[in-house]
């Protein structure tokens, strides 16, 4: 499997992407449209007892990454802070997935990574 084989749902539509608008336009008006869209998805998920999580699913040699509704009482739904979780569902673990959970990168490392991503994005909008 290569990176090109992975189906990725972006957190923002392509019309808000690099080269389509300036940083000022993105921060001035586009971001409020994104907030509204995400807020609607959060509300819809919550009304069904779910939460939104950015999830990677690998199944039958296919890989898909994107925002999904997850039951809030599931291992993914109960995630807090920078914790990570991997659920392994297989023939042997069909009824009760094997769950591996633990601390992620932590606040400082995560913040540094987010800041680096923001700086990279800013460079794309110049």
C-alpha cells in the first residue's frame, strides 16, 4: 500500500485549500464557514449519542482516513486529550476488538507539531 492508495477526507474543502485564497480571506470568512459545517456535524452526532473522531480504518487492503461518528461510550469515543487508541477487529476478535490505548505525544509535542503545521499551511497560502 502506498500513500496514493489511502483515501483521505480533508478537514476543509478543496476550495479553501492552498492557492485558492489568501490567509486573510481564509481567516476572515472561510474559517467561519468551516466552523459552521463542523458544528452541524457535531450537533448531528451528539443527537445520536455519538462524537466525532478523525479515524483511520484499514480493512481488506484498503485504507481510509476521515472524520467519523463514533459511539461516545466506545474506546474511540472515550478518548481524551492526546491519548491514542488502536482497535483490532479480526476473525479472532470479531465480537470484542483487541484495544490498545495509551498516551500520545503529550501537550508540548502536540502543540509544537500543530504550530509547525500552521506555519507550513501559511506558506502554502502566500
